[in-house]
C-alpha cells in the first residue's frame, strides 16, 4: 500500500490521512450506489407518472437541506456537523426500510416518493461533508496534488456495488433489501469521519476561530456582491440544470425501454457502474494530463463540448428516426442511444473532471471566508439549480405539445451558456489570483537577489554611526553604479559621524569639480594657510583670465594639461568643466588617456557635460580598462541617446574583446528608448552566447516587449535556459552531496538560480511585467502558499508550450520530480562508465 501511495505522489506524513479518506469514500460510494439504484428502480417502476413532480420536490428538498447545512456550519464545529448529518442519513435509511417493508402499505407511495426525491439532496450533503473534511485536512498544495484521485475509494466502491447488484439478485429478491447494505456502509463512513475528526487537526473546524465579521461576510446578501462568486454560482447552476435535464430525459426513456423492475434494476446498475468506471479511468489516466497540460479553462470546457456533440446527435436521430417507442419501435433505439450517451458522458465528466476543477476555483477566495462561501455555493446554489430544473420540467410537462425531443435542444442552449459564463468565470479567476498575490497577506520579507539585494543593504549601512563601514559601503556603491553617486553622497552627508560627513563633503567637491581647484589661488594669508599647500597664480595667468572676461584661456588649459604635475592635470580636467570654449575639449581627449587614475577619473566626470563624438569615442575606449570601465559606462549612460550610434559602431570595432562588448551592450540597455531596443534586438543572433545573454538582459532593463515577429526568438531563449537547468539538475542528481561534490552541487545550484533569474526577465518581455514580478516575489518568499499561488498565476497566463516547461522549474518540487517532468522535452543522454 505504501508503494502505491508513493507512486501517487503521497508524502509519508500524509499517508494516514489519505488512507482514511479513501476508506471513508469507499463506504460512502457503496451507500450512494446502492441507494441510487434502489430508489430509482422502485420509483420508476411504480411511480413513473410523477417524475416531473419528483424533480420539483427534489429541488425543494435540496435547497432546504443544504441551506440548513450551511447555516449550521457557522454555529457548530464542522466535524460535529458532519457526524450529525451522516447519522441523520443512517436513521432516515433505516426508517425508509422499515416503513416500506413493514409499514402500512397505504403509505408506500409517499415513502417511495420521498426516498426518490431525497436521492440528490442526500448525495449533495454527503459530498459537502466529504469535501469539507478534505479541504480542512489538507492545504492548497496538497489538495491540488491529490484532489484528482482522492475520491477513488468512492468510485471503486460504487463500481463494485453497481456491478454486484445484478449478481446478488439471488440474495436480494426484493430490491428494497439493498437498503440494508446502504445502512451498514453509511454507518461505517460515520465512524471513519469521527476517527478523522479526533485524530487529525482540521483547519477552520470551529466557527469560533472566525471573527464575528466572517459570518456577516459569508451571508447570502454579502457573498453575491462579489461578481466572482456570482459567476461561480451561475456556472454551477447551468451545470446542474444540464445534468437534471439529461437525467429526466434518460429516466423517462428507460422506463419505456425496461418495464420489468428487475430488468430496470439491472440496467440502472450496469449503466451507473459504467459511469463510475469511466470516471475512475478519467481520474486515473486523463484528469492530470488535461489539467496539467491545458489548464483549468480547457478542463471546464470539456464537458459542454462532449455533451453538445451527443445532444446534436440525439436531436438529429430524433427528427430523422423518431423519438417515441410507440410510434417508431424499430428506430427508437437510435434516439435512446444518443440520449443515453449524453447522460453517460454528462455524469462521467461532471463527477470526474468538472467537480474537482470547480473546487479549485474557490482557492483564490479569502481563506477565512472560503469554506463558508463554498458550502453555500456547492450546497444551496447547487440545489437551487436542481430546483430551477425541476420547476422548468414541471412547467414543460403542462404544455400539451411538449415532448422529449425538446430536451436535446434545451441542452444545446445550456451548452452555449456554459461557454459564455465559463469564459467570464475564468477571467474572474485570473483576476482573483492576481489580487490574492497582491494582497497584504503575501507581504512577507522578500528575498531579492543580486544587484537589488546588495544595493539595498549597502544603502542601509551609509547611515551607520561607524566611519569605516559607512565609507566602505559608499565606495562599493560607487563601483556598482557611479551614475547614482550624487544620491548616495547626500545619504552619507546625513551620517551622524563627523568623519563620515567630512568624507562625503570631499566627494561632493570632487563631484562638482572642486577636488583640487581650491588649491589654486590668487593670494594667501600666511597666518591661516601654509604656502606649500597652495598653488599661487602668476601675474600672467591672472592677466589672461581678466583679458578673457573671466573665462579660462586655451593657453592656461594647455599648460595645465601638459604639466608634469598630477595635480595640474587634474585641475585642468576640473577647469574644463567650467570652460565654455569648444576648442578646449581637445585637451579633454588627452586627459581621458592620462596614465594617472585620479586625472583620468576626473576627466571622465567632466566628459559627462563636455563632450563631442571624439570624447564619446574616448569614453568607449576606456571601457577596456577594469579600473575605468564602470565609470566610463556610467558616463556614456548619462550622455544618453547621443552616444548610441557611436556605441553601435564600436560594438563591431571591438568584436574580439568580449568584456568591452558586454559593457557596450549594458550601456545601450541602460540608456533605453526605442532606438536602444532596436540596436539590441539586431544583436540577438550574435555568435557569442555570453553576448546574446547580455543582450537579453539589457533588453529586459530597457523594458523591451516582444512583438509578434519576436516572440518565437524569446521563447527559444527561455527553452534554452530550461535545457541548461535540466542538464544541471541531472548533474546534481549524479554528483550527490558528499565530500568535494558538495562544492560542485552548490555551483550548479547557483547556476540554476541565475538561469531562473534570466527566465523571469525573458518572461517579462512576453507577458505583463507586473504579473511576472508578482510571481517572482511570491516564489522567492519561500512559503508554500506563496509558491502555489504564483504557480497558479503562471498557469493562468503562460502559453501551453511554455507552461509545461517553466512551471516544473519554478514550482516547489524535488530534483527528481523536476527531472521527470522536464525529461519529455529534454531527454537525458545515457552515459557509459568512460
């Protein structure tokens, strides 16, 4: 059994709960199967003329029972409510058996009518109990993983019961005796529910856990103010009305086809057994693939498409071959078969696919309100659909010319409504998921990686009252992004430490081009300043300044630029910042190639404001040097769009220098704009993979959004990243984690993380940036719920081809599980021992 559960992806800590839920479903399935066949067989054989009235009464009973259930859910523990409900069904079943077999025959019709009418409502209450316990026993991630097959026990039991009914005719000569089996099975279900309630903690079990406002928020008046809940309700009502119309037509037809009670009982048993058997096959082999590969939207449309096809077939065969056994006895079978198939697939797909998927649509609702809303919708609203269908059938039956051929036509109209409401419901689901991710419930400390994380931490340290740490943080920030140095100087100026503020003041002077300028004076006061600390202007220098209306002369700039003194050359670079003569820019070219770092650094700062094409080319040349590369790149970014064409030309001039090419691409991306995006996109197929990777990153930085012709290339880049991740995952599994392999494993994990960051950026080019950011933040929050909702959002908007590749990489899965899911697209090559 444990190996089977392992195959079904059940975790060791979940096995007891799963086994108990499977067992509970098993006995519940026996009850539903035997009770349904018994009630339908007896009623159709003896009271078929009251079928339309029975559907109406069934709707009334359904609303009353589910309304009472949802009302009590807000007042008593759910475990208590579940146990009480099932025990009430036990007593009712015993009472029906005794009254039908040993009571006054005069009341047999009333007992039989009530027994049949309560088939649907009792099944609804039992399912509310079962799925209510399931929702409180497992969290969202567990629920999504096992919801597709958790009621397998119920299906298996129902199949066994249905197929055993004809085989046990010798032991149960009276159809009503099957009620004994019903009583025993439902009693065992009650015992198992009690065991689950006492043995495991149930989330939101006690209504006292909810705030007083929760009851108000889950009242009928409040919940239907939410358009999403309204769409959920309308969709379910359409589904139930379709189901009831199919059931009515089918049961009316089989009563004509099988007038003998035993034959009718056997046929119903085999037919219902077939429904449950197909449901089991669907849940085992089809459901996961449909939901996993095509998502919730397609899963909701499978039922109306199939039912619509068979309804069209029934309509055509009814018109062509006849629909009345008395009028067309030889060809009536064609209409009967199509109606039977419509009923078969309607019931099969509703139980096996639509219901589990529909339950997932409640997940985006507020956790404190979800169970209350779900009980009301799946209970009262569901039974309201039964009531509306019952009223409709009752009214149709009053029309003299009404016949069964109307039913396929009505079903086709309902199928159309299915698609309209389903589309609106799915859009509401997407919006709810996004709102859930944006809500304050998910505002946890985010793990921001790379540049953002480092920058944020260093900015915090600028205000610390320790000079060494504050200054060191500033120096690192200056290296990371020189373009933002002014902001960080202002932050450092606010430091309480005087030495830190003094350092900030020096950097401010440097930024303004005054780092050495204050040493060049006209005269000094010997009592305040040492003459050795200053450079006094000569009379000729002063005369030239006065003759030039205060502007710096070319001769003075030339003299300083070609001076052997480092300070003179640095002073020249600072003076150029304040020179208005264009001819002086030529000296800046010399300073941009100066061998002294401080001189060249000052010249680069001056070049931000004093530049021409030659200066920009000199800045690009400085990208080659590690010491000046970042500063030169920031200068080019601040110059902006005027440097783009020269950067483009330089890209091909430095084609043999990968590091320069990377910085050129980074600069273009940071400059941004449509021209930058066009230049970057033209490099998307560059032969060097490192350059292409940086091109994609830079496209992401400048907010690139892929056009129709560009989508394929971006998807290819995503798939290439996932292929690398798949290879690395296989490598991690092979190397293990012992000894030196641990270091290799850490390196591979880091590379995977870098690839994932790259994937996020590429996805932002294809889809809404805010949505991708929400996904990224919630996955990095590290919580199970955050990851699950993020994956749900991806499931909503990713294309089918990307969904199957991206989700396994980002989801919270084991390495082995990720490899298994990716192996279809990236098969692993078998390696020999060599």
